C-alpha cells in the first residue's frame, strides 16, 4: 500500500493507494496523527507492515504541522525500511520541511 500524507494545514490529508481521507486535525495533530493513520489502515484491512512507500507534502505550510508530519514519516520510513518521497516524487533519505519563508521565532521575553 502506498501512503501520501499532507499535514501542512489544519486539515490533514491522507491517501492510501487511491482512497483519500481528510481529518480536521486542529490542535490534536501531534497527539492523534498516528492513531488516525492506523485507523485508516485497519479500515483497509492493512497494518503498518503493509506500507510499501510514503510520499509527504513537505511544504510550504504550517510550521508546526510540517514538523510533526515530517517526524512521523521519517520515523515510519526508517523503522519500516520503506522508500520516502517528497511531493515532487524525489526519493529522500529524510524529509526536511519547506516552510516557504524563514521561521517566525519570537525572542524570549526575559
């Protein structure tokens, strides 16, 4: 099974082969992303071991969403020993988020 994941907005998009799922992840992305993916795998009578490849939309988009999604796909790809691709179809050892602009990190108040 091929997986595509986009966490660049508050609406997470997951494709498993030709089936597409949307999830209004909001502020629960970090807590519930793996459960969401696993639940959809189970709906398709599959499990983690059935994943053959992962494609990830690396950006631009939400700073936090891209970081969370990249962490998940990098970990899955490494642990399952399956190929990882960016949205341009380029194979990657790891995905680095493409934020589209420098991160807006505010200085400490103290």
